C-alpha cells in the first residue's frame, strides 16, 4: 500500500488519472495546488504525487516544471495520459450566469463556447476544475467548468457537456517521488533533465541540441523557463527518448555536463503507450 498526493479536490482530472495507475488499497490524498502535492512527497507525508505537466491544446503546466527544476529535488517515476472533456455546471435552479469559475487551462480550451453562449460572464481562475465545482456548491460563483465526474460528486447540474473547442484533448501527468532507485530500462523509456547554462549566449541552445543530435537521441519535449535570478536568464527542461542507462543518452548527459553550469536529473521512466 502506498500513499499518493494529487492535485485536488476530489473530482479533478488528476484524480481520474491517478485511479488508472493505483489500486483500491492505496491511499489518495488531495491537495489544493501542485506545490502542496509535491511538498507532501518532500516532507514524507506521501510516497508519490501525481500532477499535470502538459496538455495537448494549452501546452505546459508551468508550475509543475518550475517545482521540478528549482524546488527540493524530486524525480519522475512514471507518466499517465488522460483524455479531457469539459462540462458547464450550475447549482440546481440557477438561471442567470454572470460568473464562471474554472482552471485557466480549462478556460483556454473552452473559449469558443464561452464567447458564443456567455460572452458577458466574468471568468474567475481557480486552482483546479474541481475546486471551481466545489466553490460553486458554496455559492461563490454562478457556474463552473469542470468534469462531469466533479458535477456528480458535488451534486451539481450539468447544463452543457463536451464544451471544449478541440476534440481529443489529452493531458499528460507525471508520477513524482523522492530521488532514489531508478526504474530499470524497459526499451520504451523517457529521460527528463533540467539544463542550466552559466551565461546566456548566442548558440547556447544549439550547443545542447547538437549534443543530442550527435548521439542520435530524439527529443520529445523542450521548454525554456526563467531561472528567477534575473531577467534574461533561462534554463531548459528537456525530455528525450531512452533511459539514462542507454549508451546514447548516457554519453549525451556526460557531454552536457561539460558545457552546462548544472544539470538536474529529473528521472528515467517508462513512457505510457497510448492505443
């Protein structure tokens, strides 16, 4: 039995993704935001945390990237993807909608529907879609955009389903733990790293990409994020195909250690195979 922290409250897409990879004997603990869920692992209150990292429509979850790259060290032990669909919900009997609460990623994926049906409604950001649904039950807003599961859990009325602008939207979640034993290679793995350059200069990213290209290592994800030190200083978070014990990946990381100011290893783990 393991304890899992996740982005809550109950009824989030993160909880639905967590249920795909855990058993009924495991303990699931919701947290109000990504930082709190990851800190539960850092403090030992949870063995793992599941948090969203990117969406096929909206892109990266910046808070997750920043926590992994700059917070107390954690590593990714696995990943899971989940198709996401959105519903507009209200309390029973609510007719006028002047405020709609939801997570910013959900709002950005439902803009066409909102503009067409509720162009004058105020959009209020919340920590998660389920948090919006929960706040709706307290009468803080007129409506919320969340999953149908959240509506059912909180006893809300769904007034419109599948309101997303893009069919087939998918969110990728990462399972995070304290650094320790690295999962053995499976032949279908992903390695994640955060690369820090000492001083930003022309060709810095090209130098990094050239190392991977020279060893025929395929990149599956790359994102720059500010280091927080001063304006114009960035680090790169990169996912590559392969395990850190695979020779091409291992050689790439050795060479990068010579040209980067610092490398934070974020894990080698099995990639989820989608049907």
